[in-house]
C-alpha cells in the first residue's frame, strides 16, 4: 500500500543524497552514522512508496490514477 506521492518520493531521494554527502564529507563519528541511517531510511521509503509515520498520522500524498 503506497502513501507517498511522486513529489514526496523525489524529495526523499534528494534529502537522502544530502544526508549521505554530509555524512561522507563533513561529519564524522556518531553523527556520520546517524546521517547514514537516516539517508538509508529515506531511500528505502522513497523506493517502496510507503512511510510508516505517514500511516501512523493518517497522511496520504499518493494520488491514484495520476500519471506524472
């Protein structure tokens, strides 16, 4: 069951990229690990189209039948 729209998924991929770049180039130690984990979660939810927090709060940005 998908609950993320196309724009939402694109923003998650871009945010994950920022997290990965920040973890690799600018931060070290525990902060780096946290950024890698958040980036991985963002990528996973973007590729699956499902966010558990959206489900918990009743948010749905997915529009059926709309092709972009």
